C-alpha cells in the first residue's frame, strides 16, 4: 500500500469516527498523520501574515499541550521550522541544549521526549508546519522522512481543497482556521492587545510580559489569558504598572 493510500485510509477512518465539523479537519488530519507515520503525536499550526502562530489541531491532548508550551515560552523546534522553512529534528539532548525552558516543561507536562518539525508548503493561511512527537527519542531514527514529507504535502492539499470547495468571508478565512485551539489562541492575542494598551506598550512587548508571567506561574498563555478575561486574575497582579 502506498503512502498516499495509507494516509487516505487513515483519514477516512478518522472522518467516520467523527466529529466531522469543518473546523475540526486539522484534528482529523493530525490523527491520520500519527497513524500513517507511526509516531506518538502530531500537531498542525500556521504563522499568518501578521506573524501570529495559530494552532490548527492536534492528534491528542498531549500533542496540543506540547504546542501550547512552545507558544508559552516563545521558542522551540516547531517555531524554528516555521521561521527557517527547514526541517528540525530534536531528541531530548537537543531540546535541552537549544530550548531549555521548553524542554523542562515538555518533560514535566507531556510524555514526549523528542520532536520533528516539518515546514509545510504555504497555503491560503500562511506558513504551516507539521509537528511530530515521540515518547521514545530513539524512534526518531526510525522515522521515514520521505513518508513524513509526503504526508505533509497531503495535509496541505487537504486543507487547500477544503478551502477551495467551501464558502467563507475573505476577512475570516476557511472554517479550519477557527477550531477550538485557534479560538483559545485568539483570546491570548486579545489579552496581549489589551495589556499593551493598559501598559502603553505594543502588543508584542505585552505578549512577552505575559509569557514571563505564565512561565513563572507554571501555566500556559491560554490559561493565563482565560483567567484574565474571566476576571479571576487582575492585570495589575500579572503585569504590575511600571514594569519594564
């Protein structure tokens, strides 16, 4: 059976299992990629024209957590793959050497000990990446890179086809840009914008301040933003006035 046949079969099975909502297509694609490649987790994300990293979907809660942790610290293998447009292979020693804060959180909060990030061909939403996760770092050596690249191409094709054959407002984008993970990330960006206005700084600086607060509190940026929006936390306690 060819790689394309294996991936199509896995995607058909994931679609049959449901849910089938259009915004959850990236979740089904991530699950199909995991099954096709024999990895322990997978996630999809894009960086849009404004430089914002938007998670599209993940194969499991652990894979989704791995992406949120990377966004919280602001650096890591998947972010590097999107920025450089080059594949990144990282076992635990590489993660600790190059991205220590991320490695520490990854080990504590997920079962993963290695990651491979493959840049995807740019589509309607921006520069994407397929992130693959491994619980056994030695399994990275057994990854069929040709198959992984081929799966990445089929993922991009599926997203593009879904966008072409559906109607959506130009300012909003296709439905798969608005899954649960993307909605949670949007709350972070709203919070950063409000924090920037409150502290008379730009949103990027405010986001960096929120990252520091989330890391110190041992939570993700999404959790911090949700607490701020719900009023469970006060901005003065998270980013005190006058803080550089």
